[in-house]
C-alpha cells in the first residue's frame, strides 16, 4: 500500500513549525508534538494565546520578542481566547 503524500508532509513539517505563546508559556510543534497536541497544551492553561506559522524547522534558532517569533515570513494565524477554569 502506497502512502500518497506522506513524504511531502514530512518535508513540509521539516521546513516550518507552529509556535503558540501566551503571557505564561510558549510551545512549538516538533516531530513528537503535532498541532492538535500543541493546542491542547495551550488550552489546558486557560489563558489566551497567539498562534504563528514559522517558516523554519522547529530546531532553528531565532529571536522571540514580545511573545512573537522574529522571522521574516512568519504568519500570525490568530488569537485564541482562553477558557477560564
């Protein structure tokens, strides 16, 4: 059975990652933490957070300023309200 698109998905994930930040924490996707797991971690805290798509591998070094990745081409995907406990 051929896994269509599997290699392309891996290559895309290797070139970019998601980054989420609140005033209390930040989390990024990795080969072991996908986007649903990232969102679950951020929602668990109960605080609102911003979500970004960063056009670099997850292990690249870059600056974070005011909770935002400082990488050219980064896309802000939105602010997500926290759910108060």
